[in-house]
């Protein structure tokens, strides 16, 4: 017996499933999120939000809650034998069209807890301590049977259930995993050291480059230590840190999290199956943590997917739009695997013995992925590029462009005179900007996820709106 109906059932309340749930609720969709865990994580896992994530958080009103909790960081430095070698931040400083040219160092638990509480406030708390027994595709969509016996009939399913995804397995989506035999230890805690502490990502060059020091929120620091074996304990990891930092030394006054992970690399063959089931986040792509791209890429999946589902469920767009999720996100996932893969291998292999410097050079080369600001959909001029943020005057008030965007709608930005009697669909906001701008004298139609959908001259607004037969 069906006990509940919903537009979307999201399996997994990690950051990606929670974001899908939140964006669904914002868009007025009935969204049910299910998770086997009791609560959001308290410690560990991802440690950085990139610049693109920060922009998107601003659009959906989460930025102001998270930003003050974290620590901005835009510098990577290299040290060897206790001596400073180099310091770089050019790839952040040179970013255009953003007010946040840095990572925000902030633990994943803060993101999960905020989203979990927002979903609760919006009236659809995560169903916790609940797993999924089965998902059946039927004429109306998907029938999900939960471990408590409930059956939910929904139009769509999102599998955001992590790297060992039940949903991916159930629908037999190929996920061939490459294991490059690289094992990391990670320690979060409060350190005591005679090395001068700076809020920079520090990569230590010794025989190879196997220790990285990552600043975190509050008084927490993180160390990644490449161990090259699964058989180690915390003393072994601490010994490696101290060897890399010589002649300085370091100890942990308090350890908040100690874990190990073996690098796995894979992209799911499909992100959308049976025209009903989506995979997002780690369920669809896994890779090394180098470059801090896992959480950020997963959140970008959610931002890409939820507006499309919303427009289709409201019969504003045709179901074909849903295929663009896989078309757009799978190549991004592949590029993320390449960049994190190049980084992690550089910590171990270097023909010149300059692993740490090589590492920072690769960060610079792959900055588009790492900052999130180089991601674009398609290769046609401005179309598919992220909208540049900028100071603008709207209705006589100075503000920033991104604060005017609304995730539940397209936005027609008119950088000049607005045509009268424009026939505007209900799901489009029109905003006139009179300030000087990189987009001056153009009309720009922006997608809900802040990528440019189409561009025209000011006398082409009607034509632009016609491109919205999605
Ligand atoms: C040590 C470490 C460091 C990392 N550092 C970074 C970093 O610096 N930056 C970065 O961007 N990323 C980082 N990551 C990666 C990041 O943590 C993941 O990419 C991110 O958690 C993926 O989110 P997700 O929601 O897709 O999956 P998950 O966070 O894995 O969430 C999946 C959820 O699904 C639930 N679930 C699973 N199966 C079921 C089921 N059958 N039924 C119900 N619920 C289910 C789980 O309980 C879980 O809550 C790191 C990861 C690790 C391990």
C-alpha cells in the first residue's frame, strides 16, 4: 500500500542529498530525503568550499550562515628542510567576476547541519535511521519501499547515497573503479608547534611530497599524510609529519578526527537511468581528495539538477531537459577525476624530485576545476559560462548582482534600456541594470544555476525569451 506520494525521493542525506532536498523545497516541490544515519556528521571529511560554491550558496541564501564560520584561504606554499621555498595565489587573485577569490576552509559537518535544519524548518525533515529496500519503476514513476515498510510513490528518484551507492547498484549502472594504490591518513585537531602557523595550504617537500597542512575553521588544523600502506597507526602518521617539518616539530594537543582512505577513481557510466533515476555526488563520481573537489562537485550536481526537475515537474519544460544533466555533469566529473588524479600522483612521482613544486604548478594549471570558476557548459562564447558577479544598482540601491538572482527562476538581465510590453513567462524575472558592466548593452538570459543560457542585443529580448522553449 502506498503510504506517501512525493515529487522526488532523495536517497542519502550527505551534503549532496541535503542540498537536493533543500533546493527542491525552495522550488516548491514535495521532496522526501531518506538516510540510514541518525544525524549529520559531527567531524571530518571535506574541508573546503570553493569560490563557485560560495557564489551559489549566496543565490540560495545559505552564504550568510556559513561564511562567518569558516576561514578564507587562497595561498599555497612550499617548504623544504625547514625553509620557505615559494608561495602562490595567482590563480585566485586573477579570478574575475567574483567577490570571493579564495577557498572557505570549513568542515563538511557545518554544511550538513545547516541544510538539515533548513529542510526541517521548511517542513520536510530527513527520514533518518531508514534505508531503502527496493525501488520499482512503474507507470507513474518510482515506487520506493523503505526499511520501515513505508512505500513512497514519486515521479523521480535521486541516488545521493555516496560512493557505495545502493541506487547505482540496483539499477546496474557500471562504475569501474581504478585504485592507484595510494593511501592517505588524515588528522584533524589542535596543534602545538614551533613552526610559525599561517592560514595557508602548506605542502612539504622531502624525499617525496607526502605531508600537507590545511588550515581549518576555529583553532582546528588538518594534516594529510600519504602512507603508501593501509597498515599504520597514528604514531606512524605523526612521525611522518615531524620528519617532513624538520627541524621544527609538532604535536596534537587534541585530536578531533583520525581516518584513512585509499584513493579510488571512477565516474558512473550513466547519471540518469530509466528516465526516472538520477545519480549525484559521490554516487556518480569518486576520486582523491586532492584539490578539495568532492563536496564542491557534488553540490554543483545538485544545483544543475534541481531547477531542471522543477521546470519539468511544473510542465514548463519538456522531459528532454533532464538529459542535459548527464550531458553537462558527466564531462565535469571526468575533468575532476583527471585533475585530482594528476595532483595525487604528483605527491608520489616526480622526474625532477620537486614533488611539492610540481604539485602547486598542477594546482595552477587545474585552477578552473579547483576554484570551480572554470566550469562551463558548452564552448559557444558567453553561452554556458558562469555569470560574472559585480556591483550593480538596482531600484536605486547598490548591491551585488548575485544577490538579485533567484534559484527558482530564470533571470533576464537587461544591461541598458528595457523594452516595453515584453511578454515574460512566469518563471522569468526581469532585472534592469543601468551601471557600466562587462555585459553593457546586452540582454543576458541566466539559468537558475547562474550560468548564461543565451545572449543578445537589447533589441533581441523577445528572441531570447523564445529560446526558453526548453
Ligand atoms: C577524508 C576525506 C576528506 C575529504 N576532503 C574533501 C575536501 O576537502 N573537499 C571536498 O570537496 N571533498 C572532500 N571529501 C569528499 C567529500 O566528503 C564527499 O565528496 C562528499 O561527502 C560527498 O557527498 P555525498 O552527499 O555525495 O555523499 P556522502 O557524504 O557519502 O553521503 C551519502 C549519504 O547517504 C547515506 N546512505 C548511503 N546508503 C544509503 C542507503 N542505502 N539508504 C539510506 N541512506 C544511505 C549515508 O548515510 C550518507 O549520509 C573528502 C572525503 C574524505 C573521506
